[in-house]
């Protein structure tokens, strides 16, 4: 297994909310192992 990590030092605005409609448009693919935690987001 290989793990890659990188520190992101950018600052991001907090409190941004995603609407239910926007969330439904995200193409999630759940993993077989703990799909509620592990998933991929596939480009639309």
C-alpha cells in the first residue's frame, strides 16, 4: 500500500452550504468496504 499526503496551507471560507439539489448531482461511488465512509467522487 502506498499513501501520499500533502499539507494544504490555503485558507478557505467557512459556512458554505451545499443544497440538497447540488448534493444529488455529485457522482459518489461507494466502496464495498464501509461505503458509508469510503467512496470515490467521479467527474460528471
